[in-house]
């Protein structure tokens, strides 16, 4: 995969390929036509009103998509879970999830230490 990302179009193309998504599928998810996506990717459209939606669907940072600056993706460890969905959960549910993760980490460390001994 070509990783040259010096333009909006190349960044959209890179992120779309990374997401294993067709232009048609991406267009449908952002409420645009396939032609619009193609025009963005080939550089005909150097700006787009769809930046926020593109970033959300492609799971990349909108700033990176628009400008190429900063990290492509947010440092969020759960790619199948939208961070905003997690953040909207009640505090007690988030604490339960954190407890579960801590338990899994502890259990994994315990298994590793027994296999080394």
C-alpha cells in the first residue's frame, strides 16, 4: 500500500484502503456519491464538507485527514469500539470494564510467570 499522504486525497485513499472499504461503501456511509469520494481521492476536490464524517467512518483523526498534521489515529486501544460510545457509558459501567481489563492483565501475568518458572 502506498503510504504517501501529502494531500487530502492521498490521506483519504490511504485511510479507505486501510479500512478495506470501497469508494461506494465509504460514500454511502458519509452520505455522498461515489464520484465525490473519487474526486477527493484524485485531488479534484482539495477541500470537503465531509471531513468529520470521513474521519469518523475511517477511524482517523479529522485534523490528520484535513492537514496531515499529528497522528493518524488517536491513541485508543480498542479499534472496534468508538471512544465516544465508551465515554458516554455511565461511570459505574466504565469502572466495571476497567476492573475486567485489570483482572485479565493480572491473570495473563500470572500465567506467564508460571510458564517461566
